[in-house]
């Protein structure tokens, strides 16, 4: 427990400054809800800190999901690889059932099992495009064994900064719901934005997943989104 407390303290070791807010609308019939996202990214002399939180408003009376991730990267000075870093991260949240058809009459709440992650990261450069990758050990509460996660993050401005393409891809392992075995999960959320100014953008985010609860099928959910940068 002391090690976990130390990791959590390190995550908050630098000054936090808000960067942007996003509002998404999932318009497909099986969803039809809004999501508010707040995130920031702050580089410093030692590395960088990234934080985001999501609130899904999938009920008529309240939000039914609250989730956050906070990650800290520490630069590793070396002579053989530019951008090598040590990555630590903490994820946590909870989920409630919605109030759509076939939902329970009374809402049910479920924890999203907290997870601590640690590992190494480095950028992969392809021409002018940079893919920031991380290779992590994942300690999920209640897991029956070892788990890992690969994360890739990208950001690219195009057409004199009028268009932004960015997003992430996560690929990780976790226990199946019945505890019988492990499963591999894919989740990626590319965003395509038109920048009306340096502060305000409109566009779309597309959530693409496989084996991601509550479904174990390949699914695609596009959104309409607005972003305001502070």
C-alpha cells in the first residue's frame, strides 16, 4: 500500500493547469447521450503530466458514468533513444445503469476497478508524424494475474492548423466477467476537428472497440463534438 500511495503522490507532483473542455453527443439510437470531457496536458523540465475525466449523461436524472485517468511521464536521459520516458498512471471511476428500455427500474451502480500502470514509453517518428507509445504493466484491482497495456497517442495539425487529427489507441488484457480466463481489449478514439480559432473547434470523435464492456463485439460509435481550449 505504501508503494501505491507513493506513486499516487508522484502523479500530483507538478502544478495542474486546465487545457480544454469537450462536449460530445452520441447520436446513434442505442446511445443518444452527451459526454463532458475535461483534460489537460502540461510539459515541464522533468517530463509531462496528462489528466482527463469523462462524465456520461446517460440518464434523464443524472450522469451515469464518471471516470478519470492521470498519467505522469519522467524523461530518461540517454544517448541511444530520444524521448525515452518512465510512465506511471492511475485510472478509476464508476458506472450506473441507464434509464432506457430494458434497464432495471432502480439504478444499479458498478465500480470501474482502479488500476495502477507503470512502464516505459518512447516516440516513433514517421516523417513529420509522431506516434507516442507506452508499454505498461497494469495492476487492476481484483485481477487474477498479470496484465499489460499498450498505448499509442497521436496529434497532427493540417492545412495551416485549420484541421486537427488526434486520438489514442489502448490495447490491454483483463479478466473475463466470469473469471474463467483473460481477454484482450481494443479501444481507440480518433478525433477529427475543424479549428475555427485557436480556442474553438467542431468535429467528430469515433469510438472503435472490441471486447469492451458491456459488449464483447466489435463496435463503432461516432459522436458530434465541440472543443474549447483555455
